[in-house]
C-alpha cells in the first residue's frame, strides 16, 4: 500500500503516510528497528514506483479522507525503508504540492551527503534528520550502516542541508541502553545538533519489538539526563516514550494530563506543584502513580524530576 492513514502523529498532527520504498530496502539495519532486520541493504538511488502512481495513491486517500470529514495536516514520506533511496523523491514532492497539504520526510540522514538528495529534501516543508551518534564506532554499532557509508560525510551533509533548508527542520536521536546513552557521548551529540539549529530535537527510545532481542531502552534517570543535556544547548527538546493523548492540554483529568506531559519531557518538582495547584489536586495522586509504577521520581543536578514510567 503506497498511502496509509491518516494516523495521529505527535509531531505532525494528522499525518497521511507515503510508502515510497518496498519493504525493507534501506541503507541501515538499525538494531532497534521495529520493522526487523533490513532485507536488502543498498546506497544506490533508483526508481521504485512511477511518480504518477505515488500521486494517484495519495490523491485517492486524500479524497476519501475528505469525504468522511477527516483532516490531514501532513503528507509524510515514512516508508518501510529509507525514503531518499527513491531517485524520484523530489519529483514526487512536486507532484503532491498542488494537493495543498504540507509535505514531510522522515529520513535516517544516511544519504544527506549527496547534493541530489539535499536538493530533493529542500522541496519538503518539514524534514526530520536522524542523529544517533557522532562517533563512528557507536554509529556502526547502533545503526549498522552499509559499508560504503562514512559518518563524517553524513554529518557534513547534514550541516550543509541545515544551512540551506528553508522549511522546518527537526532531529531525532534514538537511545539504546549501553550503546549511545553515555553522558559524554550525549554531550557531543547535543553539540552537533545545536549546530543544525533545528526547530525541535526529539529523543526516542525503543518502544516496540526491536530487530535485535538484546536492545533495551535506557532507564528513566538516563533519559532525564539526556533531556537536560540537550536542553542546555537547544531551545526545544522533547522525547517520545509512548505518548498518548494531547500532551500539553489541561483537560481536567489530572492523572492522564500528568502522564501525557511526562511522556514528552520531565517535570521538575516545583512544576508539578504548580500544576497540581492549578488543577485543585494534591501530591496524593503523584504518590499513587509512583506506587503503581506509572511515574518515576529521579534526580538530576540536585533537583527532583518526574518522568513517565517506561514499559
């Protein structure tokens, strides 16, 4: 299926997905990939579907969604492989523009060193670049790239793209316990991401069955430390640890609101106090959530923070 959804996306609202790569052709075979191990690794760009077929599949989905009153905020290239392997990506974006919906691309950044890939991505409205590591040995362990790829070229390409892209740029870093979650390493990642000047930097953890059974998410204390490290260099940092609902809205349901907010970023103790006061509640509900192992209390830089429990 070329087009699917629309589905709810925390980053993109209502997103209609575009699958422009057959499963699972990719430049990486990431240890944490929820789609499993890569079937075919390649770095050569080529055509997979006729651009007109992509347009027709998306147009049909958009029309059906509109017929039943469903809104679509973004058309998102998020295939079962790396979207920039598609040599027709730029043309497909051009064909979709007349539909009047913003276009997003979620890429692992592996081909961003190529001028033609950067040119295609500049046609999009929103682009997510993956930055799992700035150290080659760690990058190879977590992302398991095609042997022809070089991290230094990818990082240079990301900087070039960030300097020329006029749309909304975000980054995503997937944290794997014991691999790329060290404090010094995360400081280096934060320094590099800050050079890209993204509108937002997202921290992810494996929340679905990964390609490799040994993969585990870091614990809540490490996630909080990672957040604080990036937040010291970037204005907007969020993490994705199993979000549900409207993250920032106060709906009157104190329990669900607390869990939603702490799925996005840690709440400091004074912030929780202020939230509870506005909600007309007390710390009993926080203690109950901790006892139920739905919320975790963790310390960083001499302050207490509250993070949603990872399951």
